[in-house]
C-alpha cells in the first residue's frame, strides 16, 4: 500500500480539472502536494484552497513540454519539499480534429503534453526514487487510448503514446519496489470542454450511455488506486465494460463507435 500521509505528492496539470481535484484529495489524505502547471495564478489559487482546508501545497509554474524547465522545477522541489513518494502525470491538452485539420505544430503540442511531459517529469525524479527503493507513478489517461473514435486522430495518438509509456515504465520498474498505475476516466464534468470548444460535439453518440463523472469522483478513484497499488483503473463501470467488450469483440464495438461518431460532412 502506497503511503500518502506526510508524503510528498507531485501532481502535474494541477491548475484545474482532474489535477486540481486530485491535489485537493491527496492533501485531505495528509499528502504534502507539489502543484505543477504553466499558469501560476491558477496554481496559487489551488494552493491557497488547500491551505484553507488545513493542507500543505506549493505551486511550481513550469512549461512541462520543456525538459530543462522540468529539471529545474524538479531540483527546486527536491530542495524545498523532498523527493516525491507519488508522481501523478495528469497534464494534457489538445483538440479533437481529423488529420487534415491538424497542423504539424498542433500535433507537436498534443504529443508534448501529455506524452513528453510525463516522460520528462518521470525521468527527473526516477533516479532518486530508485535509490530509495519505493515510489508510485500514476498516469491519467483517456478512453481514446482504449477505443479511438473518428475526428480525434492526433489527440488519440498522443493518449496512446502516454498509455504505451505507462506500460513500458511498469516493465522497466519490475523488481525495483516502484509502482505504476494507469487511471482512465470517461467523460468528466471539467473545464476541458470550455477550453476546447467543439470537442464535446465530436464524441460518438454511443458514449452518451456512459455516465458523466464529477471531478471529485475521478480524484477519489485515483487516490484509492494509489493506496491500493492498483495496476489499472477504468471508471465508470460502463466504460470498463465497453473496453472489455472491445477487447474480445472489436468489430462490433468499432461499428458502434464509428457509425455514431463525427463525420466530415458535419464540418
């Protein structure tokens, strides 16, 4: 069981959404939270909210797509808070677009965060965690890494990259005492939809059968996964059932997703 109380917990993408909710929940469980994202004002607001509830959090404004900036932030965190016990790679961005709608620059940005960001953050803290012989890495993934849907090519590819990195990291860390967890949540009531207009309309209609989660529900599932050393968590149950069905019967599920998905004729 990974211990959260009195441990340093690092959360990326902590300025809003799942990251902020996970940071708050980690702090409620007694974790000392390092908040990472680009927007300092939003980070400091989350840190203040955690402090108001009696928790401890520090804000570190950093461009997670910049390896050198991540290394500098990691050095500051080690000096000011210590080596993390838990690292939550949650940062992610990107719009749902067809291939021809996606510029090379935007594709690069979508790969940079979440995939490169998770790699850079993990690499920055891994040596010290290996020396200590314990620690826990968490990746917050997307259903797009389980079942791709039309009109989200670059977004899906970036999430598959994060998913693949997480599985490869687990293999790398076998026998070291370090843990790896992948958390995948369905649709979440979060600021993502405001920041990425048009994405919600591109979700396959079949996805409406999967209940929308609150940020608090996802944060609770994430923390429980860490405490229970879970390998993978998919929430809600309906998404897990959908993914399990796809694994054994891919063609029928693909037909449902593709036939109810966004089409170019809508544009």
